[in-house]
């Protein structure tokens, strides 16, 4: 059984609950409550994102541990002459295993086949959450998201997409996945990143796959 302090420490090490110090004025710190106040059910729901708050920038930055062999990278809105040093958060072999698992999300049978990019491997994770309203959650308002990276075998880009209150379909894969695919495809082309996949045809299931809430 994972102790509450262990999970809280991971949240803290990837920057949740603290401003990302990107240089953007007014950036949010989000909120992660002290682990000593957690109830067992709260620890369980926090493991899949409920009960904490964070910005899309914080979430994108956290993904750098998967794309850089376990090293959390700083973020900046300013062009830097030299990259700032990162911080090792998880072991390199753990990061590589996570990359492999995240790649299955965009493959047939995963929750985000619509996030595939022709010629490139893609890894990432969908998200679907009830929108916070007052002290609870709205019954029929959602936040749909997809955070991914490409090429997954040698990552160059992390793209985070969040759709606020989507209409009709609300699962992260079919709603935010196509936005990721469009942005990533154009960015990879602009950066002249060489393809790492021989896939020339993307097969999309007729019915969107459901994901856990």
C-alpha cells in the first residue's frame, strides 16, 4: 500500500502545488492539500486526478519526466542561450517503461487513436473530468484533455490540450485528441523532425472508446 506521503512527494517533485516559474506573469500554483489531511478515498481519487488542481502548463511540464529519461525540465517563455538544469525525479528505466505504456494509448484499442500523427509515433494520456462547481463537481459539465509527445521514440514535442465544457461528446480521446494531432503534425513539420514510423494509414474506430472518469 502506497503511503500518502509517497504520493504527495511525487506531486511535489513534478511541480504540482507550486508555480512553474515560466516567467509568465500571474501564473497559477494550483493546489495539493497536505497529505496528513487526506482520507483513504481521497488518496485513491487523487491518483487519477480528482482532488487536486493544476494548470495545463504544470501538467505539460510534468510530462518531461517521461520524455527526458526521468528528468523534470524547467519551462520558460523566453528563448534561453543555454538550457537550465533539470531534476531527476524517477529512474531512466521507469521513464522508458512509462513511454512504452503511453504509446499504447494512441494505438488501436487505446482511448486516443485520434491523436495519431502520420509518420510519427505518439504517446500520451486522455483525461475526462467533471468540472468543479462551487465546493463540488457539476453533473453535466466536463473538462476534456489530452497530453502527448512526439516522436515517442525520441521526443521533441509535448503538446497539452484542454477543452472546457465540450458539447456533445466529452471524452478526452475523441475531443482533445484530434486537436493534438493537428498541432503536433504542423509543429513537427515546421521543425523538420524526421519521421520515426512507417505507418501510412490511421485506422479510427467507428465508435469512440470510453475511458475511466
